[in-house]
């Protein structure tokens, strides 16, 4: 199954989602420019190395200050085209409507918040690992968790292959994300080079905290496709 489009934005262009995709693409093109050896050095300098981050308490203040930013910079590094396209594809499919729901500033804060805590989950699960964790997957997993809470009934336009023939179907987000979550647990069980705990940690952080990033005041109430502002004053009206 390949998701094509989530719920479309209704109120504004998804500038943050598009901006995040553009920044990730620009950094990846820079990686291609500097070559594989320099990229590997970049991964170790700006990626999140669990073995180093797990020792923050015993490091000096200057060392700690140098390491903490890697929990954010790692979100913008990717190991190859497949890694990049897969992450950016899911960010576009699920990020557009969630950004529209939360608002651009809150969506960006939510994205970085989930990426940060996804990294913490990875460090807790693999504290002795000396290889860098890179990629936006943890933050995007948080977006998926937030989507499940905020837009569970929306349909995800999906291409499925029946008898090797592609067909377009609409799958409820709750079903789609349930399948995605099952795949993460399956991957965790089988291990490998993927930081599955970062995915799961980001998803459950997004699930638990997305409502903290919602607007404080409700927007206009839609009636037959039109936004109608709430009435002011006495709701009972005038007495006859």
C-alpha cells in the first residue's frame, strides 16, 4: 500500500510542512555535494549518538551544550534517497492536514518536540550504541500519532495492488495508522539497523501530547461549508 494524500488543508497553505521538506532536501543535496566520506563525518558530528547522549550527566557543561543540539540536527540528515523520500512522503501525506489543524507555529513546535523525545526513547533503548541515529522518522512518527488523535476518521487516498494491478482506495486514517503501528512492532521484534524505538517513542509522544499544541480558542463553526462566527452577547436573545 502506498499513501497518496491525506485530508487536504482547508484554511491555509501548509508552509511549515513544505518548508521542512525543502530544508531536508537541501541538506541532502549538500550531503551529495560533499561526498560519502564527508557525509559520514557529518553524521557522527551532527547525528544523535546514543552512547554519548546517555553520558550527559557525567560530561562537562561545554560537552553537554555541544551534544544536545544533535538531538535536533539529526532530524535533518538522511542516509540515502530512499530514506529521504520515504520520510518526506509521509510528512507530506500526514503533515498537511495536521498543520492546518494546529496552526503553523504550533505544528513546527510539535514536530520538533516529538523528534526530541523520539531521540530520548532511542537513547534509553540503545544507550551503548556508538553509531549515529539520523533521519526525520521520529518526528514524523509523532505527526502520525497526532493525526490519529485529531483526524482519525479522515480518509487516506491509497494505491493498493490487487493481482499486480494498481487501484486507488480510501482507507480511514485509524485503519492506516493501526497497520503502520503494527509494522513498527514487527520491526522492533526482528531488529535491524532501523531505530524502531525512536519511531514508537515519537508516535506515542505525539499521541499523548498533540492536544497540548492545539489553539486555546476555538475557531469559527463551519455551517454548510461556510465559517460562521459565534454570536456575541446574550445567547437567549431579546424578550418579546
